[in-house]
C-alpha cells in the first residue's frame, strides 16, 4: 500500500565558501557553533530517512547568466555534477562528484508549479552545482546518499521574485509533495544568506541587526512578517542578503516557525552565517 508524500523536515543554512574552503579563519567559537549545528541537522535528516531532498538555493552564474536569469527553475536530472570545475572543487575543498537526482519528483514538481500558475524554467539535464549546494551538503550529506531535486531562486540580480512570491512557491512545493506517492518522505533544504556583500566594497561587512531581525521573523513563522520586506530593507544587508528568498521558500513549505541552531556573524567568511530547522 502506498501513501501520499509529506514533508518530514525543513532546514535552512548559509553556504559561504569559507565554511568549507577556509573554516580555520573563523573565530573558534563561531566555527564550532556552526559545525555543531550542521552536525545536528545531519543527525536529524538521517533519523528522518528521506526518500528525496528538495534543495532550494540561488546559483552564482554557474548555469544561468544575465541574458537568461529565471525567477525560479526546477531541475529534473538523474544526477548533477558538483562542484562545476576542478578549480571550484579545490577552492571549496569539496571533492568533485555526481550527486544523485530525484528525477520523477522533479518532473512532478515542475508540472505542479505550472498547474499553480508559477512558470519556472525547466532544467532537464546539465545543471551544475557551485557553493550553493556543495558547501552545505558536504556537512549534511557527505556521502551523497539522498536524491535531490534542485530548485533555483533568483537571489543574485534584480528584478527578484517578491518575498511573498517566494513564500507562496514554498506552499506550492508542500502541496505538490502531498499530491504524489513516489517519494513518501521528503526533506526541504534551503541554502543562502544571510547578510553579505558580493564583489562590492562592503565585502566582509555583516548587518547583524538585519540578520537577527530576520531570525526573529523566521522563528515566529508569521507569514506576514516574513514577507513584508522591501527591496530597500534587504539592500541594507548587502546584495547577497537577497538570498534569504530561499529561506522564505522553505518557510512556506514548512508552514511553521523554525529554531535557529546557530547564528554567527563571521566576517572571515564574508557572511552572517546561520543554520535553522523547522519545528515539524
């Protein structure tokens, strides 16, 4: 007897290259806190025994470019190469390999998105990973056991999907998971943020006030508070802060508040670094 799928866990984490590439540059207490939080999430995911992971992130012009930059994209491949190049692998200190894909769930999610009047790009093959997935998955799934459905959200260049649109995209993911039976136990993993500046003079600065306010909203689970951000409010936390859209997708998929397991403003990693778990 088969049963419909359900989201059994939802998590969110930063993906700064420094987390794996140069962890030793962070203050020891920050490094330990973040690594302990990742280890906690890894244990939780193992206990949940997911059939698939819907991994939501941005990407940094590894696959898309300014001439073709979708608001959302869903991949339906059988596998994904990451990191994309040997040079990137060395930079991130992540062994280049193929990550397994959950192709059938990806196709179902894409069809569900169209049915819900979202219009994501379809990536049927060839999507390559950068730090977006490689950094957190090195901690959370070091053996690459869990089949993935990569979902890309534009958080790198305007115009971006609105916070509300991102949250609602997460709600669509939840409905889509519940409307299929091929993957009965699904985990959602969002990666990106928090405050940081990419390729700008503010690189290394962190807006801790913004980060802690976002954390409070995430912990509350209040949709109105989470989606009330204006572009200008996010801009004050850096161009990289627009990656919080991936966390909003996870919040929409979970429909509940999150516990923040670690938050460290790590200038050496150029990022306000957080790890969180939904109260499912």
